C-alpha cells in the first residue's frame, strides 16, 4: 500500500537559495509524525512547499498525496485534495469576518470534492459546535479574520479551520507556540479528535510538551534541509535533554 | 432681491468668459475639465419615445420614495409623506444667492448657467422611509444640470439615496442646510456608463449638533468628480464621509472633500478606499480647515488605495490647515497591492484564486459598506452593493 504522503528527495530553493536539500519522508494513513529541528532548518519551508506557496521552487524530487503528485497543483486544489496547513504565523484579513471566511472555505472545498454545499443554518450549527469544542466564543466568529486576535487565539482559529475542513493530511507548523497550558490541551484535543485510521498528520514543533498530548508514532529531526534522523517518540525526549548538537554537524552543506 | 434670471445671466457670462477650469487651477490640477468637456451644451428637449428602464441601476430599495430625473428633468415624484415638501427653486432666488456667494467657482457658475431643473426639498420632521433620487441620462448627447437644495428643520432626519447612471454629461449641485439636531444619512451611488462625465458637488452646512453621514460608492463612469464640502457652523456638528471607489478601464474618478471647521467642538471623519484596475486614474484631495476659534475639533482623514494593475494611477493630496491650537487632527494615506501572503492563505483553505481576490478586495471596501448599518434599509443596500462590487471585480479579474 502506498503512503498517504510521500516526500521524495525534495530539493527546494527560495529566492535562489537552496533550503531543502534532498528531504525524504513518508506518512502512512493513520500515522502522526513529528518534525523537530533547529531554527532555520527548513521546517516552515517544507510546510509552505507542501501547501503550494508561490516562490518555493522544487528543483528536484516530488511530493505525492495518495500517489498523486502535488507539484503542478495550485494551493486551492491541494486543499480540496485533502491537505491542510496550520500556519506558524496565521494571516490577518481585515474586512472579512471569520464566519464568512470559514463558510466560503468549507463550501469551496465541499464543492471541489463533489459534496453538497452547506446552507447557512446547517453551517452555523456545524461551525458553532466545532468552535465550542475549541473554546472559541461566537464573538470570535463575527470578528474580521484574525484581526486583533491574540497569538493563542490565532492558533486555536487555525485548528478550528482544520476541524471544519476535515483534511486527510494535516501539517501543523508550531501550532503550540504562543499557547498557554490550557489552550495547548484544548488544541491537542481538537487535533486528536481528527485522528483516525485514514488520516495522517505532520506535527512541527520545538517542544516535547505538545507531543505529550498529541502522541506521535514517529519523530524526525530536520537539520540543514534534510531529515537527519528518524526514530521513535523517545527521540523527542532525548532532544529535550541534549539539544541538536549531535545532529547539526551531520549535514554537508 | 435679484431675480433668478438675472443671476443665471450673470453665470452665463462668467461661463462664457472662463469656461471649464484647467490644471492651472489648483483645485483642478488632477482633473483638467477644459481638456475634456465641450465649451457649450445644447439643452435637448426631452422626448422620450418609450419608458426608460432604470430599475436595476437605482439603489433598489422597494419602500423608498422615488424621485427620478431623466435627462435633467424631474419625471417622477411619488406621493410625499407628511414632513416632506418640494418646491421650485425659481421661486426662491434668494436661496441661490445665499449659497452661491462665490460665483467664481466653476462648478457653481456652470451649473447655474445651464440649469434645467432646480428644486427645494424641505424636511420638517423625522422621515422613516428612505428617499431615492435617481439621475439618468438616456444618451451621449444629453447634458443635465440640476440643483437641489435640502433644508432639514431642527430635529428632522432623512435617509437620502442618490444614484447616477447613463450617458452624456451630468452636473448636480446639492446644497444641504441642516438645522440644530438634524440628521442626514446620504448614500451616493455613482454607476454610469464609460462615456459619462459626472460632476457632483455636494455642499453641507451644519448647525449645532447636526449630523451628516455620507457614504459614496463609485462603481463606474468615464470621468467623475465627487466633491463634498462641509461647513461646521456651531458646536456639536459631525460629518462622516466614507467613499469607496472601484474603477477600471480608462476611468478617471476624483474625490475631493473639504471640511471647514468654523466652530469649536465639531468633529469630522473622512475615509476613502480606492481600488484601481487597468489604466484607471483615481484622485483623493482631502482638505481639513480648522479656524482660529475652533478649539477641540477632532478631524481624521484617511485614504487607502489598492492597485490591481501597474498601469493604474493614484494621486493623493491631503491638506490640513489648522489655525486653532487645541485640536486633534490626523491624516494618513497608503497605496498598496493585493497582499500575496493573504491570498495564499485563503487559497490554502480551498478558496479559488479569483474568489480569494474578490474576498480580499471586498474586505478592503467593507469598512465603507459597513457605514450603511444605520441607514434606513441599510441591510438591503449593503446586499445590493456587495453584489455590484462582486460584479465589478469579476469583470476586472
Ligand atoms: N524568502 C526567503 N528568501 C531567502 N531565504 C529564506 C526565505 N524564506 C526562508 N528563508 C531561509 O530559509 C531557511 C529556513 O527557514 P524556515 O522558515 O523554513 O525555518 P524553520 O525551520 O521553520 O525555522 P523556525 O524554527 O525558526 O520556525 C532560513 O535560513 C530562512 O532564512
Ligand atoms: Mg518555522
């Protein structure tokens, strides 16, 4: 059986600088993988290139979702195909209410997947239930998207988007940063609620703490644009103690 | 008392001598009328062979009182409720004289020289239903020159929906006199054909605690100048001017505002959001004047432009003239492009590129549309206008 997400020998350059230098990784359905790695090692670059952001040029290698290459797919089609990225730095969009945004997004994805769109009333019920589980109150749904949201609120709002879009493959880029301890648990519950035998997740984090709540099956270390080590969840505990010193030297630039 | 004919004769002479202003006139630097307008107009006699269908160009509010001006002539005026009265301007020459002291102003002498219809609308109480005044020219040969004077009595209020469509040349001067504690909510919808020249001058005079809320939306038209001048005569007066311009093609749209704070304790708030596509040209000239004795004035002015094309052009000229010392005035302006990160964010949520762009642009003008919240029929207006904004954006996408 082929993997849900397969990243093969990925080379990516941004503004003519090579950032990812032959990164390979594969996530099977039902698995949660964690990626840890020093600042600037290319974790967000990987998440952006997966989501299809402009300016991230794949110079070699490929990304397959359910066996289909994402290389020539635009960001919206990747979302429809079931990919979701929770941004490290969520964007603020003035003048567009969170609710309008969520509804447009959900219905665009449903349309793209050949499902029926939700009418206003059922959508409202649906989103309210999900928001409640993430302890985001109604007021947050009426406000312009992320404008004036606190750091933690923005992150919870990312998870709300994930909950309503129900992606097959979710990438969480430092979703734990900026969260207080209670919010971390709430967010983890939201993420865990989506875990099932069909879905996969790639959780990027700097801290073991998140992995106490979202238990990964596999942990990778990304350094210098490559996966330098792959191991069991204990690897994260080790890193917590000894840092990246043992790994950063391993990559030949 | 000078007769109306006498004043009009004087205006004709001035027009003959000076014509339209050119770019050497500071107020017209960015909008050179002399280069674009004919020096004479033939007033057409109105002969409508068939009914003119303008329904879908108006503000589209069912319960509104409807006044229609076709080719400059008042063709339809529904039954008026208590508290609203219309009379002919020609019977009130003193009103013209009073408001046109400065007859050297091109928009005034040109209007008076060619005037076809002049009316006075008296509002003596709170009017619940909105009043729609629609101006339409049926052909490129038509020129219409209209003057309307609104007088709001103490405590009176009205929601006025003004809309402009069609071809040719249209020039409107509307003068608003607001007595104490009166309130005018004024929507101006400019949605003319590519060939139309629209010169819309709106002068407002505010007595104590009078409130004037203006929302102007321009969605099309060849050359447009939407000019608003507000004079604050007594404490407590407030004016809010919010404009959204969406221009494409070779349109040239000029927003000029002048807030003249003669009195202390008055406030004004000017916001302009401009979206320019293709080779469109947008202008925002905003001036705030705070006179020497006008202490504790608060005046803010902000212009933001979103450029959808490299060939579009935006000119911004903000001016603050402050002669009092205890005031809070601020102005700011920004010109930018679509935020590519925001666009990517929306697309990563499954929203197609075109829809995502439309969403960002709608977000950009939503603050202006939001000001219609308190208008009579505000929700209907917002819905109608959003549809039109979306149509504009689809065309330009
Ligand atoms: N647009 C760009 N132009 C040039 N270099 C870039 C650009 N974007 C990212 N980089 C560089 O790519 C490298 C990887 O950045 P990336 O954001 O992927 O790191 P990261 O692993 O997510 O770090 P962090 O842990 O701090 O979030 C960094 O050295 C960064 O400076
Ligand atoms: Mg990062």
